C-alpha cells in the first residue's frame, strides 16, 4: 500500500493529533505498528470506515486519555528507548 520510502517515515503528525485529543484512524503502516499508540489501524476501506465511525463517538474522557498518552511521547523518552535497545542508559546513580 505504501512505497518503501513512506514505510520508513516517522509518523510525527500522529503525535500532534493525539496531543490535541484527536482520534486517529490510519491505514496499517509499519512505523505505526512499531509504536504503541492509541489509534485505530485499518486493513481496508471497510475497517477504515468503521474506525471513523468509532472516532466520531469519542467522548471527552477518550480525548483526554489521548492527550495524556501524548504527554508521555517526548523526544527524551524516544532517546531513552533507543539507547535501551543498544544497552546504554542515561540514568546515573
């Protein structure tokens, strides 16, 4: 579905949408599969349409939960995750 180039692109916009409490519905994409984000990923048009319907029913509480999740998605956390993958820690003591 996506070109090889698009497959390796970071979905930074998704974090911005979550930060303002927007529900995200996207076609399945490798970079989104890697992350643990509270989004709906679809395999085809029918799943995408169903995801949109669910997104339209989102409550204020659902939107607040998305904002809280986005607050944990900082560059600092991303760096720590990458360093952990290669066995390095920024924590001292």
